[in-house]
């Protein structure tokens, strides 16, 4: 391999799908080993299965069940098929995702990654916490069976501190944990705000960190940059009414509705402007005070350009 393995750990809702689909899996100098919906590909092969099984072991097993030997043996087999002039990139936001049944904490996951993959370089993508909170709520609210008003959802997140999203958005503490294990020089932090507002800058900085051809990266940029926009206002409103009714009209009557008409209804629900939720001044100050110190530490210790991008400072 050209250098270290690069591991993109997320966070979720920070452009991970876009990077997986339009960058990591498309650049000719990257041997992509991460999540990119490979099961839909015809060439989903044993190597993909091995990497999937390793990542699942790392984030979803407690210390009793985690099998380091299994993971290392499988990665040894994966390395045999890597191309020497390409870098290996693993990308899977499940490594930092808030899934309640995961018994492995974030620092333990970091240590397991090091134990399995060795001296690797870490890619961490982050997002303004105030915007992230709204985005996570919108994703949950769009799922018909899980819709809850924003304020009720926030209260539940606060009450379920370790099972919720709020404590996981203290980015400095997460980055410090990985820095102590992999080394500060092997940590690259990138902002979703740059990907959305200045994708050229984002792709150049990421390519420089990966030490791959920037010109090819910028050519990829011309094709596609961003996937999974926020759910529409119509989608959230429909989910709210389904929750009140206790059932989904489209699902209940779909066998009586022609496919073309049903598809038109669903497209209409999905389309339209994205949902917008404005934090009250009370909530904004509450969250700002909670994340401010962590963000300031990230700014000063890692020189991450958070200023002017909505991060509490």
C-alpha cells in the first residue's frame, strides 16, 4: 500500500453518504473498503464481506464477544488483494453512530481500530451542533412510526443522556481520544459546512490529506457532491398526521391504487422545500453553553476553522 490505511469514522449526518458514493468509491487512487451500498453492486465480493464483518465486530461486540484474532486474520486476507499504488480507505459512520444496542463505547472502538488496522490515519467529519440536532430529529421524524414533536424529542434525548445524540456532539473529546491512540498528526478533521458551501476547498484539503491527485478529485466534484438532503416539510407533516391517525393511508390502500398514481403521491410527499426548525433562544443558549468549551478547545488545539460557520464559540 502507498501509506497508512485511512479510516473515515463519520460522524453520521456530516456528508458521509456523499463521500462514500461520489468520492471514495470513485477515485482511481483509492482502494475503497468502506460502506458504499456495496450489496447493490454485482461485484460485492468476499473482500467486501470481510471488511463488513470486521467493522461490525469492532462497533457491535462487547469485550467478551469481540474477537481480535478473527478481525486481524480477515484483514490480512483483505490486504493480499490491495493494489500497491493505491491507498486503502475505510468509511463507515456506524463507528460513531448513536445506536443504543452497541455495547462498545467510542474510545474502545478507537482502540479496536488501532489493534486491527495498526498505524492508520483517521478522517473525522463534523457539523455545527445546532444544525446537527435539527437534522437528526428530522431524520427520525420522517419515519412514520417514530415521529415526535421536536421539543418532546429533545427532552427524551436529554433524559437518555448516553443513549441519545447530545453528548456525542462534543467533538473535541472524541478527537482527543483518537489522537491519543493514533497520534495527533494522523487525525484529519473536515467540516460539512465546507463541503456544502465551498466543495472545491473541501475536496482539495481532503485530497492533500489523503495524498492523492487533486485534479482527479475536482473532476469528480463536477459530477456530484452531496446526497441525502434534509427531508421535506411535506414529508414531516405527512409523518405527523400518520402518527395521529395511527396508520399510513398510502400503505393501507396501496393495493387499490395504480402504481403510477401511488408513485406520484409519494414523489409529491418527498418533494418540496426542506423542513426548517428554529431553535428557541432558550434552547440555542442552552446548547451553545454546553458545546462552547469543547468547540473552543477544538479550534485552539487542532486549528479547525469553526469560526463563522455557526459553531458555538
